[in-house]
């Protein structure tokens, strides 16, 4: 029978992992409150759908990691307006394929974020942070509805303080949420 500690121990084996622990349940509401008030540059709203979905799950594991941790399996950021993608993250391992298939003008804002200058929305732009898969938890038969996300910096600081870890700018937090009906 799988135990929560088995999943924690598996994640601890990943390169770049510093701390892995179950998120305290009393943190969930506070994190959601923090995330609802996040805005980006120029007052653009940020919707961290990944955090919302993750915190709906039965179990949430927190990972504090450094830059050696594997990259996300899917993009973690999009800029949208009226369901039109105005910009999006392009992960390094997908960049070559992206460039081979893009059929319109693009503008790189950073090494990993591209804008589409010929696309227009209705003026209510929003950065979307979607839920991302987390294959390492898929290894456990019975785990369901697995999602991961990166909380915003204020949520990250809150989580660390609430669990007794110091804030370190060289580290980042990932939340992994999943359901597991038969977990011990």
C-alpha cells in the first residue's frame, strides 16, 4: 500500500530538490487569498489557475527547489485577452520545434517568452498560469488528477514562513496536488 511519505521520498530524489513536505491544510485559504490579489507590470491581472486547481486536490506536496530541478513539462505562462493568446512561454526544449512551426510575426520579450504583435484582444489582458503535469507522481498507481504549479512570490514567502523555512532568492517553490483515494 502506498503512503504519502513514499511520494515525498520519491520527489526528494529529484535533482535540485532542497525540501519536500505536505502543505499544511490551514495554508490553502490564505494562499488563494494571496493569489487573488497578484498583478503584473502595468497592472495586468494574473490568474494562477494552477494554484487554484492544485489546492482543490486531496493532497498537496510542497517542493522547495533550485535551478537544477528539471524544467516543467509544459509552458507555465500565457498572456491572453478575450481567449486570444497574445504571448506565451516557450520552453527551451521546445524552442526549435516552435520556431519551425510558427507562421506569424513574433517578438521575444525574454529567452523564454514570445509575443505575437499582430494579435489583438479586447483590452483586458491577463497572465494565465495553468496547471502543469507532474510525471513523477504518475508513477504511483492510484494517484489521480495530478497537477503542479508555481505560486506567486508572496505565496511562496508565506508557505516558507508557515512551514519554518527561510526565504532564499536562489530557491523557488512548486506545489503538486493530487487525489489518491487509497493512500495511507
